[in-house]
C-alpha cells in the first residue's frame, strides 16, 4: 500500500473509532463509577476444555484445549476474560501464567483508560497474544459493567445485524461426519475442515444429508495452486461460500494467483494475526478472519475490522475452542462482519459461563452489560 493510501486508511479508521461509541457518539467516562483509592486487581486460573468429539484438521488431532480464565476486579465489580491456546499459537498454561504473573494491574486506578491499559499490556512482552487477550477481554467486561452497557451498544452497533454462525465439522470418517452434521441441525451454515486428502469425500458425505451452505477451512493443507483452483471451482458448484487459508501462508504468490482466479473468496487465517498484518496481505486475500486470541483481544479486533472494511476486504470473526466468555466477547463485534464462526463453546462439554446464544442459527446478543456473560461454575 502506498504511503498516501495508508495515511488515508488509518485516518478513516481513527474517525470510525472516535465516532463509533455510545448513542451520543462517544464513550464518556462517568466519574461516579470510579472511586478514589480503588485499584484494578487481576486473578487467573488454568483450566482444560474437554471437546465433545476428537477435533481433526490438516495439522493434527486433539481432544482438549488448555485455557486460562481471568478475573479483573475494581471496587467490587468483576470482569471476566480468557486465554485459549490451541497448539499452533505456541502458547501454553506455562507461558500464559508466566506472562500474567508479570502484569501489574494494581498500578491503574481508572478502568476506563482502556487505550493506556492495553498499551501497557501490549508492551509487557512480545507475542503472548492469547495471554494479552485474557486481560483485554476482562477489562472490556469490567468497563462495560461499570458503564451499565454491553459493548455492542458502546460501539454503536446494531444487534439486528449479527450474522449466522457456522458450525464446525472436523475431518473424520463418513459415519462420524454424518453424525456431526445431524448435531448441527439448528445451524444454517456448516464449516468444514479439509486438507488431508479426502476433500471431496468430506463434502460429498455432507451433501448426502444436508444442502446447507458450507464454509471450507483448509488450514494450509493444499500445496499445489492448480489443485486449489480446481477444488475452488468444484466447491463453488457444491454451494460453498468461501475458502479459508487454502495454502501455506508462505506461498503468497500462489495464493494471490488463486485469489485472482478463484470463483470463491479466499480468506486469510494463519496468514494474519495483528492489525499490522492487514496492509501486507491486501491483494493476496479477499478478506481476513479475526480471532481475539490471535490479535490480543477486543480492542485490537475492533480496529482490525474497521480497517479491513475501509480497505474493501471481507471480514470474518472467528474463534478457537473457547468457553462462552471469549465467544461472547467476540460476538460483541459480530454486527460489523460479513461472516461469523463462533461455535467454540458449542464444541466443548465443560463450559463455565453462560453468554450470547444462537437462535435459529443466528448470533443473538443480550443486554447484559460488558460482554454479556454470567458464571455457571464458580472459578475464583
């Protein structure tokens, strides 16, 4: 992107962030919600999510996902957050707990200084984005509760514009795939993992029991661009909506060629992590998949969505395997996006929160302040 165009985009983004606040056009800090001498207090606990089915994609299989749950308290009010750590992120219970042990939230006496606090978290150590997201989400939940508003309203977003969420079908035998499709009956869109050599079998198996639209996620599993293009045309004929990360992120020239020739949009997932990455993939992909665990939380995700839309790119909000905490946090941004894949909490058997719901396949936000969750299991 040329310098002049970059300046234009960032200026437009700044305007969107400034004007995208409460109904009055800005988020004003209510002085009655802060108390002299009150400090932010951070607590955290490791947890292991249990998957309902073995989860298989092109890079491997797993039955559990490690998470760290966080709690941020201010003057008796508590906000909740979460770090989810699938293997490819390179984070673990050990790394997240080590990062959080170094965070000194008690230095802050005003929870509404979100930009200052997030900047402090970002600068605390390089990487560690899931760990950073756990603090960012808790901070947003806390600030929303103190303001008495859910974040979609603070951002000025219309809850009627939430998209349908897809439901993920991992790579498996035809019998299990059909079973998973049956479990996904309430959902209008299916997300199907490909990339292990049985691509057509997966789609054909689903088409024996369902004609629902499908999103395809290859997780970098295809290595040949001609095969990828042939598959794109075949998938287009089978009511597929888009291709997510079809080839390794390092194959930029081949992906750009595929994007130019594909009948389906090509969405970046592993190829994009933070706000700074958006500029580098313009012209290579049709759109981006934003995940709180990749970018560091709600603050960064909101800015990424605004910039991508300004640049004319499609926007998807996605997730890892997560509790209803992180899912509900991501859902606050969902009226901004074209597609959503927020089913991580639906794939586990031991959720500890209750939050946003899916009604007739559509993400349905509630009016509870913050990120819209309640504890169903006491963790702190």
